[in-house]
C-alpha cells in the first residue's frame, strides 16, 4: 500500500496528555467482511512528519496483508484492546549522530 492511498483522519481529541507527543494512531481489526484499519493523525505535526507517519502506517498494513493479522501483530508488538482490535501509537524520535 502507498502512503497516499491511506484513508485517515486528523483529530486532536484522540491525543490525550499521555499521547501528546505521538504523531499518529493505527488500529487494525478483522471481522466477517475482512481486515480493516483506521489511521488518526495528530493535527499538530508538520507536513514532513505527516508523510513519515503515513509511510510507517502503510508499511505496517502491508505486513498485515503479507503475514496475516495474528502473526503481524505478534511480530510488530501491537497492543490488544479490550474490544479485540489492535493498536499502535507512532512517535517520531530523532537519534543523535554517531
């Protein structure tokens, strides 16, 4: 999947104080109709951060397609929610030069 193909929302209300530094939220779940995803971007991030977040989400969605939902969430450390869906929060970190 390409980042520009992702359907997403920008909602600041999703980013509580504990997630204020996060750039995005990605959720994935399956039902009888198939596998679905949801992407929410923090509206305070820059255009470059938005692009990076969308590319990251697209890569993770591709892994779900490649490995299947149960295996992909295990490999990538997704958090299981109380409703049975899975989620990840994306946060950009700048690492020092070495």
